[in-house]
């Protein structure tokens, strides 16, 4: 069952800004990564999902409820962490937590205290005096204090230090283990790679690819960096090889090439005829796949072909 549905949504702000025919669905218990740089359309999509903005075309649903028509109900169903934080003026962290607890009808503060401890949050000071990282932790605590089954997170670790970023990733994995449905918008490859079941890449307001994370992790395509012992061996290999060479570095006597598992024997047969300093495997990563789509010289088909054949 799909808990979140985005169906052919367009919001055109002019001059190429906005989102255009965006569609995806998120199943119950799934962690869905929404990956793209700042300005790609991630926040615009999420604001439409939360009912803050009305789409010009298309429809959005959370738990079967229309995001625009049922915005007030959805806000109580969802743990929402915005990318840009805004807090009431002249409040301490404690007062804000109390205010949000009343808003969410939370009477048992056990989970809230656990979250404060997990993220080492001091709520006694005035919010206006807090650092960006502390404000982000306060937003995390109040977003999840009512233990929602659906989490919508827009750049959730922005402003957190590396230790807290890792702690947040572990928190998301724990929530995932409890069957939560999570939309994670980010431009940080490591947190998307560590947590997500599926990943959509958005570029200039258009979803250019949706991929199962396992496709990347189980990819049989390999890339190798090879350094030859001298220029003669480098030239000899280059003259005789049947492999397409992705990168040539004659000054360093190095090449980078791509192949599938079944071609490994052929590679080592070729290398047996020359002398090498080293050969090292380069893993194909989410970042490699992402950068194929953000290389302006490549088409969407090129990026998908690179996953299939390892030509990155």
C-alpha cells in the first residue's frame, strides 16, 4: 500500500523554476530518498505534500488524504522536519516543547525526554540564543515527539555536527526498523545511501531517475585504476587492449577502465603481458550515479545506461 502519492505535480514559477510533472509513490515502511542539490525542487515538492502550497496541476496524497484539502489533519499524522527553521519569538526551548506538546496532544513526555537525551539537547536557553545546530536538534525533537508513523524530512542534518549527523542516521534506521514510512530529502550522499530503500533524483524540477538502492549495492559492474611500471608497458597495454579506456593518464602511466564480472579473466590475460605497479578497484557509488545525471553533457538515458553497463 502506498502511504504517500505524488501524481504528475507541476508548479511553474517561471524562468525554469519550480517542479514539472513530478510523480512518485512511497510504500508503507519504506524509506524513500529524494536526492538533488539546493534549488532542484525538493523543498517545493515537500511543501506541496504538507499542504502549504497548492499545485497548478496534479495531486498529492498522504494516507489517502488529499494534501491540500486535508492539510490540517495531515499535519497531525506526520512528523515534519522543515529545511528552513522558524520558531516563535521570545521562547525558551522548554516553552516551545510544552507548546508543541499541547498542540500535538502529547501528555506522556517519556519519548520527548529520550529524544532530548539522544541528541544532547539543552532546552533551557532562549531559542534566539541557540546555535543553528541546537535549533535543528530542537526541531528534530518536536517533529518526532508524538511518535508519528510517517516522517517527512527536508535536509534533516543541515547544521548538525558530524557526530550528530551519524546519530540522526542511526535514529532513522531505528525508526525504519519500527516500520515507519519516511521521505528523506537530502543532498548528502552518505545519509541517503545509509538509510534509503529507493532513491529519486530530481534535476531542475524534474525527476530524472528512480532507482532501488540495492541496484547500486549489488552492481556487478566494476571500475579499475591501473598503474604500469613504465611508459613502455603503458603504451604496450594501450596498443593491445580490447577494453574501452574511460580515463587515460600517460604522464602517470595510469588508466581507468570499466568492465563486468565476466570480463575479469580477459583483463588479467592482457595484464599478464605487461608489468604493473598496482591495480585497484573503484566502487560504483550513489555519487557516481548521481553525477551522471548532473553532467550536462549526458542525457537521462546515458545515466541509466551507466548503471546497467558501468560506463562511468
